[in-house]
């Protein structure tokens, strides 16, 4: 295809605009985002410390929770320095390869988080529906294998996005990304050629991961609810249901935000661009911010240890 005079061949540096339309107030927008990031880092680090230091929490449910906390820390840390550099220090430039690396990390951690939520749902399914077999099914070896598969699945599925962009997208209309971080579709839209394959593969990754995980998570909780409702004792029903509340809250907020961000980004052409960017940023930062709060409040064992750390009793 003919390439116009304004195209750029393989740019070495890209420019992130931040939040288009709100450039004058980005310094103020950075304050709540930074607060969310700090709370997310402190909360998830506290969760990891509690789970690691308390031997009573060395169980599959809490080990998966530790994996989720580590993923949340990595996800928040992969975008927040770039965002604050734009909002507060007027540093919008980023090397092209660094941008691709950030894109790969963001989407890999997103897929990893989804896979961990699926593993947590399956763990609760076995624990509630087949309690006598739980210890023999979820062994340390299986937990290690699940963690490795979840990470490898995410890394391998997202990697072709890098290859397609690096090898097929050579000419770009502009080097300015209308976003606050390097997101797959935001980079693809800069290109002047071969964008359709990249868009299709991006949709394939999103729907294959989210669709697969969503179906099995939903089936697991449906079976859990059917089992809980048939328990003879009310206390047993309440205890079994209460252990799933935190998981359901985390699961709902992640996927509801994900689908809302996805559909507004692709089908909300009448919505101002800054709304898209704000919701995309909130979608990445809100789960790491909310997860430790949800588990700290709803999980009794973690709440007890967290209170002991935050508000230690004075010795007599």
C-alpha cells in the first residue's frame, strides 16, 4: 500500500499524552491515583507478609491469595511510574521497546490475575463440594504446577502481540499515544498498515482468557451454591457461603470493570476520550487497591492477624 509523507518508519521514541482533554488538571488527578497505588502496595505487601509468616495460613486458599497479591503489586508497579511521570514530572516520552515491554507486562499480569481467580474458584469448589478430598487434591505440587501454568499461559498468549507489532507494523501515522500507559490497542491504532491482524489477535486473547476463565468460575460457584443450599445445618451453610463472599466480590469487580472498559473503548465512540482513559486506568489500579481491603475485612483469619500488626496490644 502507498505510504504517505507524514508516516514515520519504526519510531524509536513514543509520546504518551496522558489523559487527552484533561492535561491542565492531570497533576491533581495523579493524587488519588497515587493514593490508590500506595494503599495497594501496602495492603498487598501486608497480605503477603501475613500469609508467609503465619503457618496456619499455609493452605491453598491463602497461597492463591498470596499469588493474587504478588500479581497486583506487579501490575500496579508496571503502570504507576509512567503515569506519575506524565502527570507530575512532564515526562511523556518512552522508548518504543520499553513501551512494548510495558504493554506485555500489563496484559500478562491481567491474564495471570484472571487465571488465579479461576484457581481460587476451583479450590473453593473442591473444598465445599468434596471436603474430604480437598487435602489430597490440592497438594503443594499441584499448587506449584497451577502457578506455573497460569503464568506461562498468560506470557505465551500475550507474546505474539509483541511479535506482530514489532514485525508487521513498520509505518506509523503518529508517534503520540492518546493514553496514560502503553496499551495494545492504543499502540496498534498508531500504525498505518497491517492493523487488522493485530486487532483480531488482541480480541482473541481477551475473549479466550476472559471467556474461558469466566465460564469455569461461574460453573464452579453455581455448583458451590447448589451444594451449600443442600447442607442440613444453617451454621454450616453460613460458614461455607461466607468463605466465598470475598472471592465473589473480587471476581465481580474485576470482570465488571473489564467488560465495561472493553465495551466503552470499542463501541462508545460518542463518549469523550478522557472517559475511556480514566476508566482504563481505574480498571488497572482498582483491583490491586480493593483486593487487600476485601480480603482483610471478609476473611477472619487475615483480619485477626492484620489487626494485630496494625494495632498491636500493649504488653501489661
